[in-house]
C-alpha cells in the first residue's frame, strides 16, 4: 500500500537541524559550506511541502539562519573542519591520479576557500609526477601501455594528461618512464 503524504510538520528548528547535521556528519565528510547546503535542501523540501502556508517563507528564512548557527557551532566544537577535509581529500585524490589543478578545482567546488586549499595541496613536483603516473596506470598509458606507441597515440595521451590538469613536462616524464620505475614510484607514494 502506498504511503500518502500528510501535511508537513513544523518548520525545521535548530534542534532538528542539529540532529540532521550530526546524522550527515556521521556518514559523510564535508565542509561547512557543504553542510549548510545539505541543511538548506532540507529546508527547501519543507518549504515546497508547505505550499499554501503564508507563514512558511518567514519560517524558512528563520530556519536558514538556524542552519548557519548549527554549522558555526559544529565548527567551534571541531566536528567540522575545512582544513582537515581539504588535506584528507587532497591526499586521496592525489593518490588516485588527480593533478594539483584538478584537486584545487574539486576543493573549490566543495566550498573550501582558496587559502585553505593551497595549504592542503603539496607543492612537490615528485608528488605531481606520482599522480601523473597513477593517472597513466588507470588509463593504461605510457609505461602501462599494452600496444606500441606511435606519434599520434602519444599526442592523444598528452591531450588526456592536459585535460586532467597535468603540465606537458610532467606528462612527458610520466609517459617516458620505465614500467618498473613507475611501479616503484607508485609504491613509494602509497607508503608516504
């Protein structure tokens, strides 16, 4: 039997939003901006369900303010930390073969400010090379190629590296690397 939705309950208040925030944080790593967006979506769903209620827009505005207070309080308590999120995500994405530029774009999309993102990103050419080699491994390029390299294929591979945010020099170093050296570099990067 299908469930028939009833009238929406009261507007989300601060305790309800705090509970929703803690439930979200228990499951997902996020930033302050990400948590505020999650809470805002919850408020928007309530607002849509409260269609026809003249007091709903004012209640939704009050709930949005409460959502920001909840997020600020969680930051004060240390349950929400953009710098820790940025460092963890940058390390993970770098090991997965993402370039420094791609990681910076990802962090910006998650709501991490530019200064925090820059401090989380390693300014290490060897780390960037390791990320490029991981990218090559995932795409079976360069030292992980199973077919012979011809100039047209190498140009396509360089274009793929460029789209992924790697510099031409880094891409060429990764493509020309010996397979054994590439595996060793990846192993060292995982252990670091």
